[in-house]
C-alpha cells in the first residue's frame, strides 16, 4: 500500500519536538537513535547521553543522528505513516548501518516496519518495559536491553521504612508505556501484597488532578508514581514537574522507580537509569557494527541501581538515615561540619603533626650533628697531626736519599783515576751524573708541597743546568720550553723520565757539538689532553747521528739505558733527523695504557 505524503501538522510537530538532530559529521558508521518520546523529556535525554558516552568511551567513530517519534503528543496510524515517510525521505540513499530504538513505542514502530529505509538495518533496543519476543517479531536482526524497574524491591524497602502503611495509591498516566508499566506493577507487586494492603489506581488524570488526589491521601498511605504526562490544557509535561507538584500537595511519602524523579519530590526507591540503558545499548551496537549478528547477541535484562533516596524527603517524613538499607545512596545531604571542614582539619592536623615530628627530628638531628661534629673535629686534629708527621717524615726521607745520593756521587768523583784511563773515568762520570740526576728528583720533592707529582718543566730545567755546568760548555746553549707550571709528572714516573732527560741531553753535550761547535739544545714537555699522553721532546741542531748508527739497535750504554727506561715507562720512543741535528720523542701514557711494542724505538722524520 503506498504511503501517504508527509502531513504539514506532522512536520510542525516534528519541528516543535526537536526534529532530527545530527550529532556528528558523517564518519565510519551511520547510526540512527530513534526515541519514543520528545527531546527535553528527562528519560529520553538521559538515554541519549548514555548512548553518546558509550560510543565515545569506545573510541569508535560513529555518525549519530537522533529522531523523536514524540508518541506522548500523538500516535495513530496516520501519524505513524507520515513519520515513516519522512524517515524514508530523510535517509533515502544513505540508510543507517544500525538503528537504536528507545522505549516501547519506537520498538513497535520498527517492528511494524514503519519505515522502508530502516527495514534492512539491524536493530538494538533499550528502555523497553514488559519485554517479550513477540515485540520484535517483525525484525530479523535485533537485540537489546530491557527496562526492569525493581518494583517489588522498592515496595519492600518502602514498607520497611513505613511499617504502618495500609494503602497504596498508584498514579499512572494514559499512554502506551503507562499501560505496560501499570500491568507490570500489578503482576509483580499487587499480586503478592493484595491480602495485606489496599491498592487504589488513579489513571489518566491531569497533573492538577493528581495533585488534588495526593492532597486527599491520609497518613498510613503511600503514593507510587508511575507515569504522569498531561496538564489540564492537554499539554505534555516534564515528569519531574509532575513529581514536584504531586509531592508538594501530598502529606504522605511518594516513591517511584526511575532516577529522573530523584531530587524532585519522591522519597526514593531502587531506580532505573536512562543513562545506563543508553550505555548498554551502545555497547551492543558496537558489537553489531564490529560484525556480530544482532540476532546472535542475547537480549540483556537491565539491572536497576542501588536504593537511592532524597535527603530532604527523609527529613520531611522523619526517616533516619541509619534505617536505610545497606549501600543506599542519599542525594542532597547537606554537608556536615566534618564534610565542610574535614579536609582543612585533616590538612591542619597533618601539618601540625608533621611540624611537631619535624621539630622533634630536628632536635635529635641537631644533637647528633653536634656529637658528630665533635668527633669530626677530634678526627680532623688527629688526621692533621698524623699528616704533618708523615709530611715531615717524607721530607726527611727525600732529604736523606738526596744526601746519600750526593755522597755516592762524590765518592764516584773521588774514584775517578787521574792516570788517563779515559774509559773508566768516563764510565764513573756518567754514573755520577745519573746519581746526581736522581738526587735532583728527591730534592725537587723535598722542596715541593705535593709529594704525589713533580713539575716536569722545572725538573728538566734543573737537570739541564746541572749538565751545562758539568760540561762547562760556553758555545752550546740549553733551553727548556716553559710557559708556566707543569706539565705534572706522577711520582712513579719521575725517576725514569729524569734519567731519560739526563741521557739525551748529556748525549747531545757529549757528541752533537765537536770542537766547541756552537749550537742549541731544546727540551720541550707537553700534555696531549685528548689521549692523556705526556710528550717529551729533546732536539739539538748539532752533527746528528753518525752514518749507519741505528739508535733502536745501538749497543752503547746511553742508548741501552734510554731504550730500557722507555720500555719501563711503556712509552713510544722515536729518533729522527732535525735537519740539522737529532730529535728524540718520548710519548708516555698517563692513563694506565701502554704503548704498542711495535711502535717503540722506531725512527720518524721530524
């Protein structure tokens, strides 16, 4: 049968009720959320919030549209047909990948195939009262979550709080959802309590009439608010307004089963949350969008939240909070003194305790510090005394070693023969010079304020002056390159390096300048910071090496000593022409590494 064209009254109603709202730009999947009621209805808005929250929490990209059947204002065959035609026109060419139907009227519209475009889309429902498989008979792919108000639990809690109750007044509106809820209440509650209590139903009245009926209820009665939808002019009203007006007129407590009534006049109850229904529907919808068949997903039974109560109503009817069931939630409770000032008191108390503890710890620490300071001063005095004694002892040791070496040198000088045996005299003088060089090292240490190192430039200068004086040369000038203190030589290297300087400089005095030939001897010492190598260079501008003489193999005593000392130092030793003259380079590692033996004693061009 052809569908009638959209009616102007229908379009006006659609616009007034919120129409079709696009929540997001089109993205991966198109989802239509079809509500039974209107935008602004507390339950409907909370379901929308839950669906949005459920999709957002998953991180999925969903293009969500929201439409409102607005069944509270009008719902008949012509209106439903016009609404279906509008949906077909709106989604022609871009049908939703998923439809979420909220409440019974929307599910009935989808099950009756009220829209051609929506027929092929899988359906997920929520907020459906009195669910039975027959409600989805017209849908092939469908699943969802039912609305299960905890009516029996709430009445049991209410009767426990009001043990003198003899009558229950049930207030219910005149609409399809109200009819289902009323039947459910009769089956779950009245059937088991009819022998103990009188049940009176007020049905289909305006909010003003319901308020008047509430005003007539006597103590010993309770009001159960199921559903109120109209005022005296026939306008659809916010259920929260209905709860406020009924509660304000009533002298007896009002209970209900939905969370949007809390804070608007009811005492409380185990309430159903529209937000939780929306989140549950979104979770099932995501599974369908991920590829699961809706028909393979079991229908979930909605679980009401904990018993919840309004503090102002508890106070109004003299209900003690201690009499509420365990785990009960109380809204609107005024902050107690502890609630208002507890955090500040806790912080202040913690600060005071902390300061007290800190002060006590500080006193203990000061006492310990003073005791430790006294011990440290005593230790310092003892160490200073010991150090001074050791310094005096070391100075005395170096002084005596130097004196003993000078005595040995004097003895060698006296032992030199005067009979012209030049080789013997030369050997004794060389030994004397070496011993005097060793004495210079100890003398330098004796005069130093640091026994762990020696200024190499100063040491080389003293050795050179002694050699120049010993050789009594007026034509050869010896100089030591010295820009300032250092480089500093570790104590364990001082003696071998001093002996190397003695041998090389002495060799230049003895052989580089025959016949009083004028010339110059230069001693340079420096530190290569990048590889921690001490570099000693002795050069002269004399006659150079005799032809055929290889210092790395020469068997003369001087070269043997220099090569032996270089090996002891782990140093690289090289000889080269200085054009004119001879250059000797000694590279001594200072970081514990030793030179590669294959590089030792090699000649290099300077």
